[in-house]
C-alpha cells in the first residue's frame, strides 16, 4: 500500500514540475529611451533590431546587437519607463518553465536615500530558451 501511495505522490509531483532556465544578460542601463513601462518578448531578428535602434538613438557608438539563435532562444526586454531620479533598476530574477507556460520573475529596485536628480529610463535585456507557450511576467517584492 505504501508503495502505491509513493508512486501516486511521485506522479503528482512530476505533473507540477518546474524547470529553472538559465538567463544570459545582454544589456542593461539607465537610458533605454522608453517613457512607459513595458515588458517585451522578442522572437525574431527584426524585433530585436527595432528595439536596439530605439535604445541606440542617443548613443555613439551604440550598443552592439547580439547574435541570437531565434530557433532556440528569445529575448526578454524590460523597461521601467521614465523615472525622475537615478537608483532605479530592473532585472529578470528567474525563469521557470511550467509545462508550456514560461514564468518570468522580475525584480525592480528603487532608490533608498539620496539619489541623483536625473531623468532616466532603466532597461534590461536577457536571452533565455525559446518558449512556444505563453510567457507570464510576475514581479517580486
């Protein structure tokens, strides 16, 4: 009887299994050029070119566009929107694959204490394994 219960328990765990995926940082900074907060999933070279053109508008030289194998990988782009001081940042803390769903956990940092007085638009780009399912974003506190 205990063997059957153990097999049943293992079967339930395997149905809810999650796989932590590796996250590779591509670029981050304080001046991304996006005034509104947004999260993007980029799955083709044209979309990546468009985003890099936008953040490179005020850079000379611009950030190099990374080589991505879009058959196996995708890019997650985070933009915090316009902030009125320094000290803000955003990043992907983890990515978990839950069946066909990808859960992207985002951590945002806000300034504590004195911060520079400058308009900024924090951004973060990373590459992860390509998902053909739904990508769900969640913020940590």
